[in-house]
């Protein structure tokens, strides 16, 4: 797949059998290449996403996250520690209630952002931004996610999102409304 000058390194996988949790065009994404230099951003570990979500993430990494990494740390974005790709479950792992956006592959959870390589490598942990500039970088990251996705939730939103940034492209019930906290 290629779009916006980016490429998603992914394998197409068969759709799930559970109809409540069907992912449209599921792909297992292990890396996303961005920019003219085809700079490779690894997703650790690889996650299963819908093709549409994979492209939305690719576009966001190129347009927002890489420039923020450059701006705050003078480093290239290198990888994301992620979780919560496709998983058939209810929101916040509750026993009842609506299905999570993860159940359709439309969501991704980000736990840490890695920039630079070798001695210059740094890790920005969403739960505990400790290094210089980490807090401001994460604030800017969340603001950009707010514009790029339908929902973005993170530390301070609620207890279920204390240690990661959740982003998804599931349309919300009120048309054209976005949910950012
Ligand atoms: Zn999530």
C-alpha cells in the first residue's frame, strides 16, 4: 500500500470469523516508511489494523510525528512501542457495553515513541515523560492526534488510558464530532 509518499510494510491476513469483530481489509503492520527517504518507522510489536487505519497512522507519522521529533529533539522518529491492534473485546475491557474500536482494527494504542539512533537514541514514555522536552512533545503529539483521528485519549482522560495514547478512526455517533481528552 502506498499513499502520501508513505508505504506501509504489512501482510494481508484473512478476516476473522467472529462477525461482531470483523476487520475490513486486515493487515499486520510491522513498519511504516515515510517521506522521500523512505525512512522506516517500526511498530513494536507488529499490530493488526484495518488497511484504512494503517494508512491514517502512516499519514499522521509523516505529517505530524516525524516533524515533532525533529522539532523537539532534532532526531528522526525511529519506532513506536504499540499495543491494542485488533482485539475482540468491549471498551476498557469491561464485561458489558459497546465493543471497543480495537475489535474492528480501527484503533491503536501507543505506549512509547523512540527517536534517534545509537548514542542519540531516546525513548519518550507516554505514562512517564521524564526527559527534557518529553512533556511538551507529548502535549504536541496529542494535539496533532486530535486533528488526525476521530478519538484520542491518553493519561488524564480516565484510568483505562493512564499509560498509553489511544487513537482511533471509528466514526462517532454525532456526525463529524471528534473526541479528544
Ligand atoms: Zn485503545
